[in-house]
């Protein structure tokens, strides 16, 4: 198994899950997958606190954050450990590693949802989602597309001092075309 980064890959200050092939840099992949789960948990728990539970006080809010953030972070870490561990154990990089990783997240999902159905049904659905993700990655497709904004990036609006294009630019081009 070749664990070297491709030479044509852009260098970043952070690591993403598919920067190296599956089975390589497992510790980094676990941290990245857990980070994705924690970020999703923070967003969901903030939404829950503001819209549904309306927790007042530090401890009730902290409980809501822990309730959502910890299981989602654990599911991300479990997925990374099981999928990469199975790849190393079976020495086969196929979709069944991702399916088994999704099924392994089923008990955590059941505890998170407080439902016994989450173990089998939730694990099966998460396994199917893992298969879809693996097929998307193998076919070089995009599971979550990058959206290009009109302005480019977040702070680019600071460089644009007009709400509409300068009409002199168009006039200048038409005058130069006539010459």
C-alpha cells in the first residue's frame, strides 16, 4: 500500500480525509472525521438551544451541547477507525469497509436517538450512506459540491467599492473599438 501524497496535490496547513489513501495516516483521519462530527454537533446543538429546548443557564446549555456533540464526534471517529482498520485487516479497498463502518456507528446512533431501532435500522442506513460515499469517491465524483459565490470569497466585498459596474469602462471599450 503506497501512503505517499501525490506530488500534484496542493499543500495546505490542514489535513483532509482524502489527502492520503485509505489505510494511511489513520490517526489523522480519525481526528478529521471526529472534527467533522463535532462541528455538525455544535451546529445542531446551537440550533436546538435557540429554537427548541431554549435552555437557560450555563449547565442546561452545556448538557445540550454535550448531548449532540459527543455522539456525532464519536460516530465520525468510529467510522474512520473501522473503515481504515478493516482495510488493513482485509487488505481490500472496497465498499464493504465503509458499509461495516456505518453499521459500527449504529449503536452510537441508537444511544443518541434513545431508540433500539437505531442499532439495526440506523446502522444499516448509515452503512448504505457509506457505500454511496465510497462509490462517489472512487468514481471521482463530488458528494458535497463546493459552491462558488458571486463575490469569490468572504472578504472580497471589501475590494469592491461600487454596487454597479462603472459605466465608463463600457464607454471606453466602445470608443476604442471605433478607432
